[in-house]
C-alpha cells in the first residue's frame, strides 16, 4: 500500500505546531510521507537541528525531522494532502505556485482563519477539493525553526468541501487522531464557519 504524501507549506505558529505533531507521531509509525516547505534561515535551521516545539505537550524530545525538507513549492511532487499555513497576503501567490504541482485528487487544507479563504482559493484552484476550516491556537515563532505554543493544545475545526461532498476525507480524521491533533468535524454551513471565525481569529498566531 502506497503511503499518503502530505506537505505543509508555512512553518510559523500554526504550520509549525501542527506540522510538528504530524511529523513527530509519524516518526515511529511511518504511515505517511511528510514534507515541510521552508525558506532561507528557517530551512537551514530545520536542516541542521530539526523543527523544535516548545510546549507542555512535549516537555522532552521536542524536535522532529520530516521525511522531506523542501525549499520551494515547486519541489512538491504529487501530494495527496497539502496544508497551507501562510500569511493571508501570500495566499494567492501560494495557490498559483501550487497548482502545477498537484494531482487532480489532491486535497487542499488551508489552516488560516478568515471568512473568505475558501472563496479566494477557489478563484485560482477551481476544481480541487478545498477543506473549509479554522484553527484555535496560541503559538508563535520564538526563533528560526523554533515554535513556542502556550495554553491549551491547538484545535482544527473543519467540514467537507461543498463542491466536492462525495470526496472521502475520513483518512484525514484518522491522520489527526494518530497525530494526537484535537479536531472537530462540522458540516460546511457558511453561517457556522463564520461564527467560528469571529471567535477564533482572536486566538490564532501566524507566521
């Protein structure tokens, strides 16, 4: 059975925290192929000592090395799932660079709080499955390649893509469970996601 190929773009407070957990718990199971996309000093730091998470969830053994460490989106090849964890102003550029490097069945999972993230992505990526989501987390960059997380564990709230309701995403919930990522699945009713956004935008930290 082929491993699912998972890429995380953006390793700030959000991407660094969730990317760390995905990579850390995959070190033993090796059920997935995990790739990080990082640039410049962040890339060099992770290459030398791994991604470090300062958190009460990991009082010891708090570094992880992904299966692949990439310097650009163009190096991503045929991913099954891509987590997009970038600053809001970079979203369109990321979508444009990502489109030539994904498969027809690649699932895109933005971990970005904003009421219009899904719609903005749709303008550049019209047919792929895009998971509507938001995050609850308090985390920030302490140093290049070092993320500090405080308070409660981060949580992801998501639903199915309203344009691709038949797309199976059960394996993603299993991925979260095996990575000890707190999550909540909701049907993608716009009113619900808007309510979540209004609350959660005040508790999220970005790259």
